[in-house]
């Protein structure tokens, strides 16, 4: 009886990494966050590792999975109203004023936002980005 022993060359060659679109990652995370769902079952359903889903959930929680999907535009209802005569607009020194003074009311779901006076565009962009998540 002959025995043939073949030596292995070490580790198996690893396949290339799969790069998933942000929308796919968000969908998987949202499935895993649904009531009664299991991360391992969702991961198995999509043929990915459960640890990967947990990593995506952390990114989702930190707001880092909405970069590409934020390209979709959403329209917000805007209502313009006159200021009541009893409430005078805020007084701002003319050298610090960089734009028109006014009042903005936003209501998105349960969140309500009221902005008065001169609002910094970068701050408003940041606040709206978090509000529309």
C-alpha cells in the first residue's frame, strides 16, 4: 500500500475584498436594527460576516453612512410669516452682520428648529444634515 503525502504551500490565497455601496450597507444595517431581527441572520442572508454588520452599525450610528445617499434631495415645507410688531428683530452691530436678519422655523418629524438673526451657513448645513438623517 502506497501513501502519497503532498505538502501544502502554506496559507490559502485570499480573495479580493468586496466593496459594497453605501446604500447596500445602510439597507443591511436598517434590517439588523429592525425589531426581532438578528445580526447573524441578516449577515448570513446577505453572505457577509456578522462582524462587518456590527462595524457598519457603528458607522451608521456615527452618521458616516449617509455621505453618498445624501445626494438625494428632499424638499421641505417653508412658511414665511411676518414678525409680530411686538417682537423687534435682534440688534446686531453692523460690522458683525454678514447677511440678512430674519427668523426660520423648521419642523421635520418630531424635531423643531427656530433660527433667529444672522445664521452661519456652515453651521446651518451641519444642523440640517443631522436633522434630515
